[in-house]
C-alpha cells in the first residue's frame, strides 16, 4: 500500500469521526458544520463562495440553506453591489447556535492536538499544507495538454 492510500484511509476515518460527532450534536449533515464555519468567520457569503470553499455542489447546498433558513438559523441578505446575488448570513439565533457548536468542536480538536504535542501538531499542519499544494500542482500538470 502506498503513502497516499494510507493517508486517504486516515482522512476518511477523520471525516467519519466528524460525521459521528455532528450527529451527537443533532446535526444530520456534515455540510452544516461547513456553513457554520464560514458564516462565523465572515459576515455573509454567497452560495457560490460556500460551494467553492468546501467543494460542494450547488444542488447539495441549496436544500441545506433553505432548511436552515426555515429554522431561523440563516437568512438571505442581498449584496449591496449586486442586487441579483443573494448572500447568506447567520441570524442572531443562528450565530449563537453555530458558535456554541463550533466551540465544542474546537475544544475536542484542541485536546486531540494537545495529545500530539505542539511540535507534531505544527508539523502535521505544515506537511498537510505542503501536500495539498504539491497535489494541486501535479494534478494541474497531469491534465495540461502536452
């Protein structure tokens, strides 16, 4: 088994842990965590920005956002520069929910990184970032016309 096979299996296991944790928080779709993450970092985002940031299909995101809107977690705020583009933002209720969920998530992530130790945690992030860049570069080269 090569390194990428092993890494892919580990990534899948990590994603599965997040799915399990989200379900424990009564979140039935991991993509809701992505929405919470982005909308707590930014005042508002377009659907396209959310899709591009997390690699989601618009067909996946639309029903989730509509459901969250019905639950008074997010609302649509028109973009002042382009009235046709609708941007999602957290409601006051949604911000409270998202921040609470994300704080719990960050707590157990912080504990997990503490188990690794500071040096290994930093190395893990640095190496993962370098790998993402190397994969992106090589993927671009492999699809470029020769």
